C-alpha cells in the first residue's frame, strides 16, 4: 500500500482523542499499513468486565470506570502495536505514562462541531461523561490532557480515515 514506508523505530503508536475522532477506524488502517498489531482498549475493558462500556459506566459510575480503564491499560504489555484508546484514557496518568514510555502518542484532533456531525447517538457509545454534559464541554475538559500527552497532533476535521493514516505515517 505504501511502498515508501520504512518501519519507524517505535514500539507502539498510541491514538488518543475525543469519542468520534476515528481512533478505532484509523487505528486498524494504520496497523495494516505499518504491519503492526492493533488493539482497542475499549474492547480490552469489555472483555475484562464481560459487559458493554455503557453498562460498566452505568453500573459502576464514571470515576470507577476511569480507574478500571487506567488499571487495564497499565497492566497490559503492548509491542509493535497501534493502540486505540478510549476517549477517557487520558484521565489515567499511570496508563498514559506507560504508553508514552513505550511509544509515540498521536492526538487525532477533531473540533466539537465535527464531532457533533460524526456522533449520532452519544448515549449508546459508552462515553465517560456526566449526565447533562455536552460534547463541547467534554472537549474543553479533555483538550488540555490530549495536548499534554501528544507527541504528534493530526488535524482530522474533514479528512477521511485514510488521509489521517497518511498524515500519521508522514
């Protein structure tokens, strides 16, 4: 697909960003083109709890969910992987520091306006947000954390997942 790719000397590529930024979609495509493994941390959480993210958040509460997310990411060892994190992973300092130690962190940046176009049903996605919070408020709350951990920021507004992959590879 990309004949000019040489494998960069990075153990992992970690995708962070808001729900709806395209972390899972871009992650799978990136892993295929870089000959790497793919891991979605939301799926790790689901397989550990045996329930959907929505149910875990509903049953345990947001704070317990964020703590669980931090724990699960922290205890997993990833190698040669593209890791799509949940939008709330950046609240887990232990997990983020470990991910940063073993890889490059790529922030898929999408404006609240674009997110509103992309996310049809915010309530079935399993988003760790307090009742009555808007996507814009969540964005404001998390943007500084995404920026703090990011090694690279990719502006994804109006771009296809493939275009985002090309930008990351560049």
